């Protein structure tokens, strides 16, 4: 066995041991509560909704009533998420935060999936209403992390659905091919079709298990499809790309044009597909906010750069939202200035700015 094989094996063993510990704690928490509320991040995506549905199955198996809290406005929900919501509306009870106080008892558990950030969670204003909170996620922790002793947060894991699929197996829960498809779609989304840096041997083995449960691969892919309008705007943004030496690609939307965070993320992903060391997409989200979405191949720590703009992330991906009175062009200039001394962008390329 090579050193790297041995390292992977050790990591897998540790992961399993930690997940086992977490599963026991989670089981106890669910059993000791009257009801289970499950929530995820605002602007819910397929990894978020499918992982929440998976956790709901676990609560039901332990004979607890469960509710999925989602506050996204219907018109802003992504089409894949909407398809899953519609298809599962008879099986899972979805509520908005406004219903929480009406339904809640003194002894309920809140389980948060696919985020650990208090600012991004769907029922942010109600977090303090729950004495008992568990978190299952694959994003980095920071000062905004919701305090909880029952958490399984693994940034090196491909997706929350990968974690939840293992939990479903460990809880010996039967689920049908539709649920398997939604979990697979969650993994596909966060791995860009099993191509991300975070896609591991374990990811493939989980995908194999979902396939054995008759997950529909073609439908899981179709759920990723974006609307035509999104596609056009992402393409427009990419057309504005400046390439800097040392394989930096930055695209920057016109200051007066509005983009969604999802569009910026997609543009950054697409640029990163051209093998850059770092790719960034800058665009205006609304009147007060300019956002950057960035990706790296691991040679540059995206988080460090995004932190300068008040954002965060991991080695490979990050984002920042800038609410000072600024323009997209100013943000681009500042970004290039930060990158320049460290990463050898020449004076000539700066002049072209
Ligand atoms: Mn995710």
C-alpha cells in the first residue's frame, strides 16, 4: 500500500468513526424531543432540500413528526428545487418560519442541513427559540457558526447529501428510487457532476449505492438544468472575462446590471473549467450589494482573499458581498491590486485594466 492510499484509508476510518458518534448523539436528540424541525440555507439548492428530506425520513423512522422550514419566495426558487418540492409535497410537511411558534412545543429539536452560518439559515430569527440544535453540513465553520454540540461538519466532503445518504444507510432506512434520485442530484450539483476537487472514492461509492436503489441518473442531471435566461446572463458575464497572467480569470458585470448569486457562482465555475489557478465573477446583486464568487484549483487560498472583502469560504471556493457604496469595476480593481504583488500580474496587464 502506498503512503497516499494509507492516508486515505485512515481519513475514511476517522470519518466513519466520527459519523458513528454523531449518529448516536443525533438519535438520542431526536428520541428525546417531541417534534423535529429541519431547515437549511436561504436560496435553497438541491443539496439543501434533498438533505433536509433525507433527515426528515430519519425523524419519521424514529416516530417523530417532522417539518421542513423553508422561507424562500416561490418566484426565486430554482427550478430543480421546485420540482423536488412539488414531487414530495404529499410526503413532507413544509412550513415557513411564520408557522414555527404556532406548532412548536418546549421540547423540539432543530436540525440544520447544508449550512452552519446563522446569517444564511432560513429561519434565522427563530434560531433562539430552539434549545436543541443539530447541524449537518460541508461548509467551513467561522464566527457565524450556529453554536451546537451536536454537529457533523466536514468541509472536505462533497455534499451534505453524501453525508445524509450514509446516515440513511446507518439508520437502516428504506427509501424509494425518487428519494435516491434527489440525493444523487444533490451530490451532482455540489460536485459539478462528480468533477469537483471534493469528489472522493467515498463519493463514488455513495453514488453506486444510490444507483443500486434505482436512482435515475438522467433525471438527476436534468434537475440541474438552469433556465434559459440564467444561461444567457452567465454567458454574457463570461464574455467579459479578463485573463491575467498566472492563470487568473476575472469577469465583471456592468455596474448597472443585476445578477443573482447563483449566476455569479456558475460563471466562476465555468471559468474555473478552463484550468485557471483562480477564477472570479463579480456582479451587482442589488442596489446596495456587489458580490464576488471565486474558485481556485487549490494553489491559491480563496478564503484568504475573500476575507479581505469581508467574505469567506474554503481553499477552493468562496464568496464575498460588499455593501459599501462601490461599483463592480472598483471591486475588480481592488481585487487585481490584491492579487498583483503576490501573483505576478504584470504592470502591462494592469494598464489594460
Ligand atoms: Mn451543499
